[in-house]
C-alpha cells in the first residue's frame, strides 16, 4: 500500500492512552527530530485525524477492543 501523508501520520498510533509514547515528552522529542509540516498550528488536529486510522483498525481487528473505554 502506498500512502502520502505528513510526519504526523507516523505517530498517529501514539495518541492512544494505552501507549507510553503518548506522553508529552515523547511527542515533543519527535517534533524536535522531525519538525511539524505546514500548517504548523494545525499539527495536533492533523495528528488526531491520522490517529483515526489506527483506532478504527484496532476496533475492527482486535476482538473485544473498545477504543471508547480507553
């Protein structure tokens, strides 16, 4: 599968509360290594949008998964 996306897509799966990587210090370090794409002020919104792909996949593919409870 080919996909063109911003850097924010790479860490879309980090948003899940169940991941240690969702902590602010990890995200800030990522942003230092890979600066946000334009528009910078929409970085969080773009990342939230990209995280939906991972959340929907988990909801469909993992039996008993309920992302609303996380």
